[in-house]
């Protein structure tokens, strides 16, 4: 290729061309992550509207949300690996196309049963963020620059500055729930087009066959485990015999998966990788972090804001402005800085700083409970946004890419995405179990809020302890020689496996 090419009348160097390429890539990947995030968060304020318009129950509508997150977790287990083999652009573009179809089906849904099916279809987009980060790593190999751009993607995945939830509430209230899904469909279609036309194709250097035999028992194992957690979250109303049965099925299916992977020549996940500290320590940290934070920020704190007896008595929209919006906005602002800092300080070190901050932030919620300080409510929302959405979430997502081995770059980001979704489901089961167990018999008082928040603090403290076991991703924190980086980019095959200092 010539050293210079002309665009219009202006000569453009290869360096400038790469900048344009990265700009286009980031635009496409951010659009993809926004499309997924809208599916994850935009619907929350519209749940009551769906219940009314489809003439169904709150439990049935909540089940459609469970369907989406469960589907997202399951597809995250194997689609990144499929992208390694057949091409990540193909897989991400296909995921967004399916998401768009699911959004259209949901917008036209005449019943909650059809909506349930539509949400399952939309869940195919589950590993969008994981694939986006891998694709970004192919093009951007300089540690600080990658950290900054990765931080932007991860921060968007934490919430689009809270606008997504507010827009969902506005659309549902003024135009019906279908308008929310039509919006998702439009964004999904735009994102799919951008990925198809602006993103370079990449795949693993070594392209093995897809291990579909291993996919089946793994999906069954994780799916039944998620279903068991969701059922357990019903507490007194739960069918505990069903929970026990599902856990048994999960264990049996995982045992089958382990044996299949040990016998196949092209495993979906080589079992020796699961034994490595870089795998299980990261996944356990992600699971515990999400379990400790997610339900507190998306359930306990908004409920406290809307509680007219012992809380602040806000409406649903006002509570979003005081809790979810500042939380998401703080994460969006801090994420890129945290990513850049990780390139020089170290991902694991910055993760621990964020987790310590999250523990402190949740603890500071305790004096807000029972007070009339709206500024206190706002302050803790912003603080959790900085420490978790802006730092912890970004570091956990980045480590999934950085610690993944060269021979199977998609496996750890996919499993980590599954851990995020599993933690989200487990969070509502555990945190609300603590809230229910500590609530007064007549339902009054602040004890339940204290119980839920304290449970979150304890679980986050466990996540912090486990995070010290995560090894250092060496290449992610050192300067890569430009020629080597360019050579890797030109092959279009595998980025860079970051490697670790300890396994």
C-alpha cells in the first residue's frame, strides 16, 4: 500500500488512516454496545405499562426480563468462541440483526407469551461487549490507548448516562410500551449496519472446529443454575424442591461437559484453562462484585427513594434522576480515565482501588437510610457510579480480554460476560433475601434496607479478598513495540493475548 492515499484533495498518511479507522471502529462498537444496553435497561420503567397493556401480571412481566438476562448469559458462553473461528464481525453483525428482529417481534407482541419469546431472541446479543473489546484489541494494541477506549465501551455498558431508563419511562408513558421496542429496533438496525460496513474482520490465528457437543451440556448447566437462582429469589413462594432438582441437573450437566472437553480434540474450553487462577479468580471476583452491587443499586436504592413511609417518597421518574442517572453518568465520565490509568498502574491494582471504594460507598448508604437528605442519596449514587460503574466494572471487563489465552481468546471474555449476568440474577436472590429476613413483621421500619445494604457490603468485601488472587496481565501494562503491533494488526487474525505473570 502507498505511504499516502488521497481523500478528496488532501493527502492522508497511513497514521491518519489508522486514526480514521479507529474512529469508525469505535463508532460502530459503541453503537453495538448501546443497542445491547438499551435492551438491558431501557425497559425497566416500562414494566408497569406492559403489565397494563397486555393485561397480565407483574410476575409474568418480570419473567420476560429474566428470560432476556438468562438468554444473554447462555449465548455469552459460546458466541465469542464462534467469533474466533468464523470471524467476529460476522458473529457481532449477526447478533445485532437477530436483536433487531427480536425487538420488532416484541413491539408487535399481542401477549406476554410472545413478549417472552421476543426477549429470548433479543438475548442473543449477550456477548456484544465481550466481542467489542476483543475486536478493539485487534486494532489498538498500545496499552494506555486501549485502556482509554476500552473504558469508554465498558462505561457505556454500565448505562448510557441514565438517559436510557428515563427515555424508556417517557416513551412508555406517552406512546405505549411498543414505542420502547421500536426504538431498540432502530438502534439495533443502525448498529448492525455500522458493524458490517465499518468494522474490520478478525479471527483467531488458529481456527479449530466449533465444539457444539461441548456447548450443549455447558448451556444446560448454566441455564438450570440461573433458573434455580431465580426461583430461590422468590423466597417463601419458591418451589424449593424444584430449586434442588435444578441444581442437581446443573451439576450433572457440568460433569458431562467436563468429560466431553477432556476427550475432544477441539474443546470449547480446555479444562486446564478452567483450573488456572487467571480464569477462576476473575470469574469469582466478577460474580461476587455483581452480586454485591447490582440489586442494591437497581433495587434497594430506588425502592428507598420511592418509599413514602421511611424513604424519600419520590415518583419513579424522580427517583431515577436522583439515583440511576447520576450513577450511570459518573461511570461514563470516569471509565475512560480508569482504563488509561490501568495501562500504567495495572488492571488488578485499579480494580482493587475501585472495589475498596465500592465497599465504602455502600457502607455510606447506611446513614442515608432513615434520613431526609436527598443530597446524601445523590452523593452515594455518584460515589458508587465512580467506584463500581467507572472503575470496577471497567477493570473486570478489561481483565476478561487481557487474561484470555492466545490459543482461545474468546473463551474468558465470554465466561466473564456470563459471570456478570449470573451475578445480576444472584444479586436479587441474595440481597432481597437479606432484606426480607430483616424486615419487621408488619413491613414497616428501615431494618430491611439496612439488611440488604449490609449484605451487599459483606459480599463486596469477599470480592475484594478474591481479587488479590487475580494474576497480573503483563502485556496489557507494558509498551508494545510499534512494528510488532502493526504486524499483528495487518494479519487481521489474533490480537494479542495478554498473558499473565502467574497462572
